[in-house]
């Protein structure tokens, strides 16, 4: 008897976090591992944000917070949505929680009934599928590949939607592919969704500011989707604040209310201090955001160039986020120097960890076997060394 519920027993472990943990363990044993697994900015949180948090403690922002978040923070978020995205959400439509992750899960739990279909274009971030499983929903994957820049087409989406579809989940800029949908591409998708008014759109826009195209379109601004887009965003990526755990959803009023009810029963409002820091992030100087984005763009250029020099990797040029998602099919079926066979992208990721001491994440974790994800949110030196090691380890494989 292990006392574990069916619900949790059937959940997969988050492979991004698991790979990162494994690389930390190896590092603790003295192995010189380069960690390209977890996706988080390597920058420190900007000074003015840290100062705001210290001030919050001194000013005794130390008690329970309102379940959906401080009104002042929700107002700052409403202003951000209006000024940056042209969206009109009232503070009552915004719920702040412990990271975008909690708000994504809240939205799914608050809107998906048992057996409801949730359409997810893949490759897709690790946690979406598991969150839908938690809500007893049915995942409908729509696979895309490197040749279409990992973008779902309106035709594919139309074919995937049925009368049982409750939700379509979109992520742009995308984790794990770095693809960024253009406004015309999103308009074509919105035209399909407009024909299916029973579908709620869950738009994960957490990488909004790590975008090299110079253009970002929030799905909530698209014609035909008024009142049925939930926007997910937060401070983790744009302001290098992953550990502070503040994210939000902006939703139709009844959905926001339902999420508050849910959150009120199982976590309450998010940390008072972190909320004050997030408020400073949204209301303070924004230069830091552009500076970090520029650093990521330079690293993107470097890592794309180096990865393209490695034979057998098929590499596209990501337009946002901080991930490279090369196709590695060339090496599936190859034999390692010790005679073992690389049967899958997961075997390849393990081989790279053991042989090259570089931690990556297998494409399978993102419902995309045959690929591998590198997070390039690390120093140029680390990236150069990692690509050198990966190239050398792959050259040792015997490909049939
Ligand atoms: N969505 C995507 C696509 C992500 O990559 C992440 C990063 N873990 C999240 C949501 C969650 O971000 P957080 O909980 O740190 O706000
Ligand atoms: N978004 C990051 C990643 O995909 C953080 C880890 C996580 O929350 O899964 O690596």
C-alpha cells in the first residue's frame, strides 16, 4: 500500500525540473556539468525590484494577501495589459498566483470538465498535458515539426476541433521551440476559433518580452475572440524573477471569479513580498527588459551558428524565448562507444549528460520525439564549451 492517489500516480514528473535536479546532483559530486536543461534567465533580478521587496518587509507587507492579489498589483497589471498589449481587462478580471504555472493550472481546473477536449499544438511545454490530465480532460495533440517552423496551421486546428473541445492552448513565443506567431498567422487562427464559440483560448504569453521579431500580438487582441481568451503572463522570464513565484491570468470575469474561489481553497494569495516586488517590476523602469532580451538574442545567434556546425543536427532559427530545439533523428538508432544503442531522444539526452556532461531535455518531454531542447540562457563561454562537448560526443556515435 503506497497511499498514492490514482490522480497523482498517473502524473509524469516534470522533466525540465528533473533534468535540472540531476545535473545539480552530478555537479555536487564534482562533475563539471553544463546545465542547458531548465529554462530560466541567468541574470540577477534588477536592483530596483529587490529594493522594493526589502521595503515591503520593512513596511510590514507580511500578512495574508487578498486571494487574487493586491489591488495595486492588479491595477499595475491592468495598466501593463492596456499600454503594452492594447487590452482592456479590469483589475477584477486579473488573478495573481504563484507563478504562471499555478495560474495555468487554475484556469484548466476551473474550466475543464471530465472528458472535455483540450487542443494542444505540439511541441508543447511539459506541464500542459499533465495539468489537463489533473483536470480529467482529454488532450488532443496537434503535431507540428521543424519544417513548418513548429507552427500549427488554421487547417490543422479546424480539423482538431470537435463539439467536445473546451479549450485551445497556445504558446507564443513558444517553449520549447522559440517560434513566434506573426499577427497575420494569429488572425488566421482566430478566424477558425471564431467559428467555434464553445472554445476558450488559453494564451500562454510568458515569453512576450523575449522576442527578437520586434512584434508581439496578444491573442486577446484578435478580432472574433472577444471575451473568451485567458491571458497568462508573469514576471519570471521578463524580469529574471523565477524564484519570486509571481504570475497572473487575465480572464473573462466569471472565469477570474472561479479561479479566485479555487485559489482561496488551496493556496490563498501569493507572497506579499513577492507581489510588491512584481509591482515594482511592472511600474518601474523597463530598460532592463530590453537589455536582457538583447543578451538572449546575441546568445541565440551564437548557439544557432555553433549548432549548425554539428553534423546531423537540423537547426532552425528561433525567434523568441531562450530555447533551441534541433531535430536529432539522425542519431536515433546509433551506437554509443560502449556498445549501447541510442533508441530515442531520451537516450540521446542521457548520453549527452553522461558522455559530454551537458544537461538538455529530450523532445519527448514536450510531446515531440526526435528532438532535443537546449536552453541558451547561460553565458557565451558555457554555450561554446557545451556545443564543443556535444559535437565531440555525437561524433563518437556510430550511425548505421
Ligand atoms: N509557461 C511556460 C511556457 C514556461 O516555460 C514557464 C516556465 N516554467 C511557465 C509557463 C511558468 O512560469 P512561472 O511559473 O515561473 O511563472
Ligand atoms: N519554463 C522552464 C522550463 O521549461 C522552467 C521549468 C519548469 O517550470 O518546467 O524549463
